[in-house]
C-alpha cells in the first residue's frame, strides 16, 4: 500500500509524550504513513494568533486532508477561539464520532458490557454561535437545524453502523417542545431509517434518553443526535464507561477528517512520563480505519487489549490486586509493541476490514411552495408598566390594510388579547401580524414597519411567517389559537 501523508500536531501538556508513543506503535504495527508536523495550541495563541493556528499550517492541513492532533491548551481569558471549533467549521467536519467502551475489569465501571457510539452533528444547532442581545433584559441564541445537515449526520450514523457491524441506531431529540427544529431532525431520521431495513431503530426524547443512557448504557448501540445533545451525551457515556482517558474521537467531513483523544492536555502531569497514550492511540486507530488500513488498526487494538489483560497498566488505571506492573508512557509503549500480532483472550478479538471512508450522498429535495402570510415584529418596550393592553392598543393602531395585529406574546406566552395578569412580562415582546389576503409581499411588511416606526416603537427584529406546501411553518404562542 502506498504511504499516506497526514498532518500531525504534538500539542501541549502531555501531548508530545502521547503523540510520540502513538507514532511509535503505529510504525511498529506497519501503518503506511508519512507525517507533516504543524504547530498549534498554546504557543501559537501566546504569539498573538488568537485562532491558535498559523496560515502555513492551514496550507498543510488542506494538502493532506487528514489531521491527527494531540491535546492542546487554550489560554484562559477572552479573545482566544477554540481551535477544534475553528477546524470543524472551516473544513465542514459535520460528524463527531465518539465511541465509549468499557474495559472492565481493568478500568472500573458499573457497566462492563457497555459498547456504544455517539454520532453527533458537529456544525449546526446552538453551536452555530449566533447570539444577539436584543433588549437590556433579553439575549437570544439562534438554533439552526437544516435539512441537508440533518440528513448527512443521520445517514452517516446508519452507514457507520453497517461498516462497523452494529445493529441498532437510536435518535434523540426534544421534538415534543421544539416541534419544527428538532421535529425536522426526527422526521428525517424516520425517512432515512426506512432505507436501512437491516438496522433496527428507535427514538427517545432527549431527557429520558439521557437518563436511560446513564442508567442502562448497555441497551444502546449507535446514538445519533443534534450538536448540543451529542456533546452532553458523549461526555456522560465517556464518564460512565470509566475510560475517559482511553477514549478516541473522530471529526469527519466530506474530504477532510481530524482524529484526537477525548481528554485534555493534563498540564499537571506533563513531562513526568506517566501519561496513558491509549486515548490518542484509539483516535489513531479510527484514523487508520478511515484510511483503509483497518488490519493495522485491528493489530493495535488487539495488542492494547492484550496489554490490559496482562496487567501492564499506567498509573491512571492501576489497581492493586489486578494490575501486575505499573508503567509509565514509555513502558506502556514497549509493552504494546511487544504484543503486536498477539490476540487477547478475555476481550473479543478485533477484526477490521480494509474499509473505505464513509461517503454520504444526499437525496434530491422536491421544490417547496413557500407562501408569506404574516410577520412577527420583535419590540423592546418598557413603558406604561409593561401593560400588554396598552401596548396592544398602540399596535392595533399601526396595523395596515394588508397586515392586522393578531397576538402579542412575551417569552412565548400570549399576553394580548386576553392575557393573564399573573404572567411575568420582560421588556422583550413579539407582536404578530397576519395577512388579510392569502399571501403578502415584502412591500406589505415594509409598509407595516414604517407605521410602527412612525408610532415611535423600537422594533429590533422581524421574522417572516410562512406556509410551506400548505403547512404552517411557525409555532403558535402558548395560548394562541
């Protein structure tokens, strides 16, 4: 096999130690790789580069398209941007794949049969980072869920299940509340699941799903979910598996991928030669599978299991009465290399095919009939004791021939007309105007905004209201009919 060029970064803290170990083990196992090193992390940040990566390093990443990264340290204080988020967004790494496996009894856990994978959408949701302070009292954070973004990650989860001989995919959302955003994700999941009859599937509301995962993770196989939920779920899964230090992670895009350990740079033990390299090594094995070198990854995985079985453990997992030898990073590396080609006897033997990277093709979307039927006008209003009836009278007067006031809500609850006096009102109001004809135009909205402005009202944002293929594409306020 022709050697593949990849980009590596030694990182900060224990990063250089565990990267050196990982590379030595991969080389001894026969990995066909050439390495281009770049500098990222703390030193780059402190040199004045707030993104933690230089322009030259971007060129290297772009050329090789595969990045194996040791943990880095982001300096405390404002202004420093997350390198992981920057790379994910820049290269379209839409899928975060994080396996969580129990290594019982060599790593303590209450769930010795746990072996699940969280497949997390990696670019959208609240992590799009779109926030605005709209009034002195109210900040908004926009949750963006797209059809192509959802379909990509859901298809990836099913394809991952097939490629890794997994049998079940679980979707988790909160579509009982966010019926449009999370509802879109869930509906696409149901559509895609029908195309994979060999894989069973189900869905949980995220709150009870998280509780079930924390209490009974052995029931789960592959979990696919949105960005924020996936971040939380993968941390829960890693923690209860007992092996945060042994976990690897992959960030996958259409033609670029980044692999790393789950854990951080652990500066408190840096330079002491005691760090466990298994987390980065497991990330590297995911990389090798991605590169079609599955046999090499299997050889490394089996050697890792054999090393654990033989009781040769770094200090983070050493247990009196179970471990036979406490070793540092170099000792663990030597033990791993000595066991390459050996199979475990207590853990299942790993067999990995020379799989090709998972490629996702989206289905073409049918055109949608989109009708503009109204507008929500967001106001900063803090007058007259925040009286909704007083505001309602003012807004009734701003209605135009084609757009009439329907309802005013505050924090999602209807307060005019017929609001409840007990409802708390902030200084942030949503005033809904609906068209008096089947569809309205942008010109109608501009006329309305002119009327509101002439009335001296402080409008801060609008949201157009649509019907898509005859279906309402916006939520009603609580109490609105």
